[in-house]
C-alpha cells in the first residue's frame, strides 16, 4: 500500500535481544530499511511477519535494505524467540516505553493499547514510502521485498 502522505520516518533507539543499543539514525541517509512491528504476545517466533521475512530473507538481502523487527517484549523474551527459531538474520528490538515507537509509526491499536503487526518501508532519505497494517493490508513478504527493492 503506497503511503499517501509521505513523511519523515521517526528515528528511534532501542535495545536488541543482546541489549545492544540500535540507533535508526545511523541508517538514515545511508540505507533504505524495513521496520516490521511484531505482535509478540505469543512470542516473536509465532509472528507471521517474522516468519515471512525470515523465509524470504534472500530477497530482502538482494534488495539491499536493512531489516529490523520491533516488539513490545523484553530483550530476554526476544532472545528466547530467536533461539526457538534457530537464529534470525535481523535484530528483534524492544519497545518497552509505553509502545512509544509503535505509536510514532501508527503500529498500535490505541483503543486496545496493543501493538499491531505492521511493515513500514523507508527510503535512504528517511521518508516512509510504503506502509502495511494488519489485519486489512499487511500484504506478503514477497510484496515487501518488491517494495524494498523499488525504493531508493
């Protein structure tokens, strides 16, 4: 789904499953990227978004983008999910401050106060180019890979 009103992607810094601080700002201007927001209430390893990106990883890599997934679960829980999957080629980041990053990207159901699975594709200039929100327009990993390859 093409984002109708192109806007600057909010920058954030979040901890990954190993407690390393990942700063989105370091990629803006250098890389295009895909941010996957994951409802990890059953574990990130149960997420259709995580599994779709993992299965199509070669296509994302070929598209030349950086991929990261954001959950509302603690780093230790993300680490356990990664172990259950036998590893992931992209980081799982923890958004634990009242879903602040989820809200900045509209990846949160405000009424329920819960994260919703979403995929956001951002160009090198840091502009949001494509957005997908569950359940209506989440799309597929193939579609996300094509869109990531399409943006500059």
